């Protein structure tokens, strides 16, 4: 629910309502009944916080094989309202020299709880456990701010940090916009490097802003008490970060478009 609302807010639209599909195993088994109950509880909490009605939905149960039940998979569809389509934001970087900021974080290590529930934990370590901590208050403020800044024509692109973490969000903005990025901020020490790059802690959005309005954008963020962190600039034909990441757009596109 929260991620769907964040995606709609990144476009510049206001979330209005959701529909859902709840996909689980056999609810006659206690552990599956627990999964289903807690998923509904969590979705209901999020809808109350964001004041969103659930206007329709369905369930798909008894999804199991001889190997056991599927992972609990609640899915959400959300509709929003964009008052002026000409002011919509895309996820891809737009112009050479645009400033790149991270909203929802004061530095690279703040707001990063752990790697629980992340793609990194699953793909690299073969573990599926935990979930990132959610701050409803921060989430609502960041989403409201991104909509306000969009209405003021201060944003060139906005992309939420979700599956894959911060580095994947930046890479996707490069790929979609067909523009590189030079991240100038130093990476933290090795012990927290994987968390900074791949943690999926919610409430964070990567934005690009024209240099001509960058100071106005930062001032508005500070006035709105939104944590903001400068990452670098849109630049060149590669994604470069310190001496650790130096990948061409061509390589990024190949990994992103041809994985299957």
C-alpha cells in the first residue's frame, strides 16, 4: 500500500483508493491463517494512515504444491489523481548537470535499518526473512512534499527506493532516461556498504532537479522538515560512484532488459 502510494506521489499525483488481491496458501493451516490475518492488518493500518478506501478486491487461496505453500503475496492496485498532466514526473533522469538528491534520508546511513526483506538478501545470500521498518509519519510527509514540489515545477524526475535499494533506483533512473550519473558523495565504510546500497528501507525517493532551482528545492525541503541528502549530478554515459562502481549505460541496460 505504502509503496503504491509512493509511486503515485512520485508522478505528482494524489493517491485516492486501492484494490487488492490476496494470494496465500491453505488458510486452514494455522501458519497460513496467521500470514493472511497479519497481511490484512498491515494493509488496513496503511490505508487508515493514508486515508485511502479499499474499493474492491479478491483472494486466491490454497496456492500450494508438493513443496509447500507460495510465499504470502498480497498485491495492491492503486488509483490517483493528477490535476495537470503536463506537470507529471518521470522516473528517468532528464538533463545533463541536474542535481540528484535523496529524500527521506539525511545521510547515506540514516534510515537504513537492515537488509530484511530485500532482494539483495534473497539473491546474494539465499535468505528470505524480516522486513524493513516503516515510519508512517515520515512516509506521509515525504509523499506530500514530493507532490508539492511537483506542483511548483521543481522536479525533473522522481523514483522511489524500493526493490533492489538505493543503487538500483539510481541505475533505473539512468536506464530510463538514457543518461549517466556521477555520485560524488563518499561511500561509508565496508561494514555498512551493502546496507547503504541495497537496503529497501521505505520512505525514500531519488529525485533530480535543475541547477537553476536546486536551492529553492532544498529550501522547501528544509522548511517542510523533509530529510534531504545530496548525491551527485546527472552526467555522462555511465553510473560512477567513487572507486567502487563504474558501469556503462550499455551494461546497465543489458542487465536490466535481457535478464530473462
